[in-house]
C-alpha cells in the first residue's frame, strides 16, 4: 500500500504550440488541459504552472489556461529564429527552478519535442523525477525513453470519454412527476450523496491505476486526492457529517470496502479484496479422511511409548 507520507511537489512546463498542433494532427477535439491536471493531481501537489507560446496565435485557449492557473509566457513568433524561442525559454526557466527551488522534486514537460531530451537528462542528473506528457503520434521516442514516466494525452482523452458515457448512463432517467418540496429536497440530497460517492470511487480507481499498489489506499490519501482535483470539496455539502461516513455509505452500496491498520489508520479497497484475514487465516473445511489418518497416527505414537512412562492426560 502506498504510504500517506509520500510528498510529490510538481512544476509543469507546457510547450503549448507543440501539444496543440499534436492534438489537431491526431484529429482530436480542441486541446484540453483538464484531463492532464486531473491525472497529475493524483500524484501530488502542483506548485508551478507555466505555458509557452505566441499567445496571439492561440487566443481562444487563453481563458481556459488562465482558469487552470497557468502563467502564460509570451513568445512572439519570429519567422527566422523563432522556431526554438519557446524551447529555449522553457529550458532556462526549468533549470533555474531546478537549482533554486529544492522542494520541487518532480518536473512535468508537456511536449513531444525531442529537443527537450537534454533538459530531461540534466533534471534527472539533479535527482529530479521527470514526467512527460504528449500526443502519441507526434511524440519523439527519444523523449519518451528519457523520462521516468510518460503519459499519453490520447489515453487521457479515452478515459474522459468513458467517464462521460458512464455519468450520462447513470444520470439518464425518465421524467417523473414533480414531487412535493420535502420529497424533492430528499431526492436532491440523495443525488448529491451519489455524486460524492461516485467521485470517491472514481478517484480511488484512478489512484489504484496510477500507483499500482495492490488496490489498498489510505482514506486520508483518498480525501487529499479528491481535494486536489476539486479544491472546494466538502463532504458536508454532499450530506455527510465526515469523510468516514461517505466511505461507510460507499461500503453499504457495495462499491468500496473499509479496513483499519492499528498503526496507520483506515484504508479503502475494492469489494472482494482480502481486508480482514489472509487466505492462510481463513477456516478450511475439515477433511474426514485426513482426520482419520491423524487419529491413527496418534494411536500408533501412544502404542510405541517407552515402558514405564505413564499416559498423560
């Protein structure tokens, strides 16, 4: 199980034009930074976000990137020497952060450009973890090989589409008569509870997939991951007195299971996981043949006991 003490502090550097063109060439819809941020927030906190390009050419993206709290670094496009201007500025800023902000231990390069391979190597020389993010068909194999981990935007898009379809299926229901106010409030409360539970289950599944740690996640780690993805999350808004009550409701619905470690506290796993006893501790039906053989062996041992040794009670 992953330790709740793990701290990941990330700095994001986005070569925006590179990834936006990659998304366009792959025939995806308009580039969306949100799936990338949601995946990264499962790993830890993001303390720096910078995006580089000629923003006059990508004005339609500025509002979305501002909402995601990116610092937009303007790199004017120059016909002759402008090709690598964004790359150079990104490299300089990343190395400056590497040498001056020691608490930042993970660097995320959002680009598919092989020109960033030397930067990745230098960051790793300085004991930094490097995560790359890019579009599969427009990402350099050299860059992929140099990173500690590489996340493909294509996979994030597919995951988002599957989640949207699942939510649409759950929310689809025939139009019903208008209930009285009290019944309506109760239905709204139940809908909020279900939404919170879905959020917890979705984040749990994402953490398990991300960490690959056997399907057990500390309850505190799960809540922190939810709050990183949705900073205004409050279990009380969704009708729960405490986060533990939310998890208990998820367990009652058969979606998650709760366990407790005496030293480290509560943890969460999927229903059906072995949370109480190991297989060796579980009761095994007694085989009558084995039992008969054991009795026969015991009689033989008593018959061979030394002379003068009394039977023990």
